[in-house]
């Protein structure tokens, strides 16, 4: 898909379809997963090409963070996993909070300079993409298809490189750490939420199946499970490495800390009001 | 890296990944890692990678051999030796060395599931599960159990650990198994708790929703008069009587073993 975007999507065509208001644009981008559902691993090469094609970084980040949660597949799996535990309310809360956080982070990124967010190579590709007015331009279709394949393969291998490192780290933590160590934290109101987010970061589960795991943490309060299901698809061990394929390390670190604090505070607030 | 070298390197990496995925599917090793729903997509992914690998070679005439990476920025591979190593060495080591199953310490780190309420697919039973309360059989329990319970040639019910765990929590299902002879297969684990007389062990199967990453070890207790002594994680078949005594305020599964024998690992090591 990223290769086809590279060759066949004219530069800046998306900005014509997005609302002019930055806030509305970020909100629409955060909802794009409903139409173009992607998992958290597959979305990174796609947004990389979309950024090169002129999609504002704030919109790309909003789409990247929201799409693994705000999509029909995740909604259905969450509903199925929480049957008998207020499935409709929980699914709505998960998608709603996922959208809200993604839009909020998107607006924060809107206020940052693009150079502080993107890696140098990606910045250069943005410049190249802006100069390229029509994807593959007037080249023959065969040559454009070959170029699309080259771009797709390159994106695949680039992301795989980071994915393998991230998956190795996640698998070590997922198998070598005794997960029962987390259970006593469930009894503590203030620690249940951050400990579940920490667990989500370590387990690095796919957003289409993580709800089935979260639903089994019966001793944890609902808000802690909500934090697990919102934080996990946005930031985990493997994603730290995958994001590093596109974004500056400092930005990835800031994003990880920001998401942890933001989701943690919102979920703690929700617990105070009795969720 | 020149454009031609980049193309050959990318093709080689895709070839190795594609062959690995196809090999895992054809050899059945994929069953140790993924839910059956993902076996065919994995095979297709392997074929697609092989197709791309071949296509990269057949389209080499489109490449300007003098083109450098920093000029085109669209070569199919932009990494160096280290990147190639990261992309290939872990994969090849995994293919060569992975045992295709968790170790006992990994299973214990995951935490044994001995209560069906900790299972991903759990939904509260219609009837109360706790002893002492009025228990009304659910509609399903009115069906003839022979319609949905499989039996072996000796007439014993062939059950999974997860079936028995659900039965412990639901009276309707419990009646199907209680005091009946069952055959259950799983992996042997020493009983670390609830074993004061030292004559119990755990029989474990991994329950999977998606892939090995979300595997939950589902364990039931087996009571054996002649102490079964196998290495941890050995595949065993237990034939015995299913009982559901109340321990710790809830019904638990205890198989009163008549025989415990080592078996070959099944093709499908997970339950779903």
C-alpha cells in the first residue's frame, strides 16, 4: 500500500479533501481508521508515505495513534471480549478515549516544528514528495509499478528492521517477567492504572486481540483495563522501535511519556468519578 | 550501496523470509505459533514475499546500475551489513533453534489459569456456580450430552483442560463430567501449591486467541496415587475420573488418575 501511495497518489491531494481548520483536520484524520483500518505495526510505513505526499504531520500522528483503536475490527473484538462486563459502554469508552487522545496529541504535534518531529531522512522525503507533483509523474505504467514495488519493499524492510528489535525486546519481557508481580497492584487504586499501562507496554499485543487478554484481568478495576486498551495500541516496546523508523528519538520518548501521563491521568480521573 | 546491489540484497532477504513462512506452513510448525485462522494468510504472505523476491530480480533492467542510494532514495533496500544481520540472523536462529514451545519457567511467569473466569472467552454462567446456592440447570444442560461429548474407543470422554475448567464453574456442564471417566492430554507440571500430600500435579494446555504472544496456560489438577514423575512440560495423557471438589470456596477440577502415560506432542499444541 505504501508503494502504491508513493507512485499513484498525487502530492497534496489529501490536503484538498481534509478540512482547512487544523483542529477539524486532525479530528477527521483520527477517524480515518473507520474507513481505512490498520494495525499499529502496519500503519507506520503508510503514514511515512502519506507524510511524504504532503499529509500534515499532525494529521498523520492523529491517524497513526487512533486507527489501531478507532476501527470496526477493534470495536467488534472489544465488544466480544467484554460481553457480560458492560461491552457496549466499554467499547464506546475505548474508542472515544482513543479518538480523544489521538486528536489531542495531533493538535500538540501541530504546534511543533516538523524538524523536531521527523527524522532527517523523512524530512528529505517530504521535500522530494513536495517537488513531485503527480506521484510517478508521466512515466509509463510498468515503470511506475516497478517503482511502487521498490518503495513498498523498502518500507517493509525498513520497518521490519525496527519491528524485529522491538519484538525481541517485547518477547523477552513477555516471557521472562513473572506477570503475577502485577496482580497485587490491582488492589491499589492509584497503582492499578499505571501498572496495567506498563503491562500493555511490555506485552505488546495486537489491538485486534488485546481486549481478550484485558478482559481476563478480573481483579483490576475497569479504568485500569481501559488504560491498558488505549495505551497499548499507541505505545509499547515494539512500537518504540517502529516509530523510530519515522520520528526523532526525542519525539518518540516524549510521545511515550506524554501518552503514559495523559492516559493515566484521564483514567484516574474517570475512576474518581466512579467508572 | 549501488542500485543493483540494493536490489539483490532486498531480493535475498525477501527470499529467505518467504521460504521460511512457506516452510513453516508446509511443515506444520506454524501451528506452534499462530491460531489456525492465520495459517493460510501466513502461507499467502510467504508466497507474496517470494513473488516480490523474484520480481525484484526480473525488473533489474529498470535499474540504472550507476544510481547511488542518495540520488534515488527509492532503492528497495537502504541498509548495510548490520541491517541485513538484524533482518536475517534472528529469523535463521529461530528456525534452527526454537523448540516451538514455552519452557516451564515461561509458563509459570505467565501464571497458571485455574479458574475459568480468568479466561478470555469467559462469560458468567446463568446458574450460580458457588456451592450452597440454589442452582438451576441452564437450557444447554437439558441436551443429551452424547450429542456434543466425544468419546474414545474405551468409552471415556475425550476432554480438554479448558472444558473441565468451564465445567467447574457451571453446574450444567459439571453434570456432564462429574464422576465420569475422562481422557485428557496436556503438559506435565509439578504442583507448586495445593499439594500437601505431594500426590498431585498440574496438567496444562496453552489457550490461544490469536498467537503465542497471548497464550494463557490453562491448568487442571491431577491426583495420582502412584506419583507420576515426568520432566516438566512432558506431554502426557491422563485417564481418570473427573471430580469437582470445593477448595478455597469454589469448585476446582481434580482428575483422580487411573493411568498417566507419556505421549507424542500433538500437531495442535494449543487449544482455541
